[in-house]
C-alpha cells in the first residue's frame, strides 16, 4: 500500500479507496462495486465527510432498535465487509446476533470469499480483545453459505438467504442495501435499518431508519451507542432524509 501522510485532509477516504482496490483484486467485489463506492464518495464529500447531528440521532435509534429486537441480523455485502467488517462483528457480539453475507450478484466464489473474510476479521478481533469480550465474539455466527431461507417477493438468486438470519429476523441492519430488497424486507413486516449516503435512493426512502452516513463511521457510531442505554423513540425517517439533503445543499457555505 502507498503511504498516505497523517496530515492529508482526506486520508480516510483515500485509505477506503485502497481497501476497495485491494479487495477487488482479491475477487471479493462485483464489478459494479467501484461505481457504487464512487457515488457514495460524492455524497460524502457534500456532507463534509463527517457524521451529521441528524445521522447521529439515526445511529442512536438504530442501536436502540437492535437491542430491542427479538431476532436481529446484520446483512453484509462486499463493500460493507471490506470497509467495515470488523465493526459489524463488534455490533453482533454486543447485540448477540448473527452476521449474514447477502449479496446482489451472487457467486459461490464471492460468497465463500466474504464469509472467509468475516471469519478472519472475527479471529483477529478475538486475538486482540480483552478476556471478558472473547466469549461474545466467538459466539458470533457468520451465515450465508447455507441458503435455506427465502426473501419472499423477490425472484431468482436475489431471494436466497439464511433461514436463521434474514428469513427469521424482525430487525435487519443492512449497510448499502439494494432498493428492491429493502422494499421486499419491509413488505414482509421487518424493520430495516439502512446505511446509505444517498438520501434519495429507494433504499433510503423505504427503510424504517436510514443512517445517511459513510458505512464505517455509521457502524463505529453504533458500537459506541451500544455501550450506553439507547431507547427507541418515536421516529420520523423523512426528517433525517430532509436534514441530509439540507446539509448537502449547504455544502458550498462551508468553503
Ligand atoms: P436503490 O437500489 O436503493 O434504489 P441505487 O440503485 O441508486 O439505489 P445502489 O447501486 O443499489 O444504488 O447502491 C449503492 C448505494 O450505496 C448508493 O446510494 C451509494 O450512495 C451508497 N454507498 C456507496 N458507498 C457507501 C459507503 N461507503 N457508505 C454508505 N453508503 C455508500
Ligand atoms: Mg439499486
């Protein structure tokens, strides 16, 4: 990897890019992953590459709903695994829920590559965690290889999921979900917590709680909130979408 000096103002964005490039070389990403990432970068630029106050509220609401759920699950695709896999495992360990690999362009090779990637992130987290956290971390199931469940309302390979994960879940945390699948999950009566930098996407507009923030910042924020006692409140999701658009529209004023 090329060294990026700490003083570089956009260091974390550049490091994420490098992670994506390396992961693509390792065959973990679909061809369109870079396009999705680039679109996310553009929105993040407009947000000032920071978590807004409004997104912080959504992050707290997400943490509260995960703790309150009967059967939560964290659904991971290629981009979110590469950018924030470790944070997802931390959340799963605290909440006591599985992580499921669920990708749009499904191939056996990428499914097994992403499951292996999450297993190895889990192992390194286990090795560096204090003894009191080890049991919870080793208890995190990484699902996805066995597709014995279905997301009803979707056709073909996109409907495949795990019976122990997404199929039975009441609350699904899905960083970077596709609009169709988000709609299908909502139609099944599940709560969807989405992370999407685009406040105008179908995913953002359909989800129960939308965190308009970069995926690694959002998941780190959820980890932090879980150490408190967040309570689910009355939730106006349209308001967070309006707030995000307003922050982006005001971007020029910060210059
Ligand atoms: P939808 O399917 O919801 O209608 P779309 O088809 O326009 O939306 P997709 O290609 O399905 O979009 O998903 C990519 C989405 O992920 C984009 O909206 C992009 O802004 C967002 N995104 C990309 N990278 C990140 C990231 N690192 N953090 C958060 N969001 C991201
Ligand atoms: Mg889409």
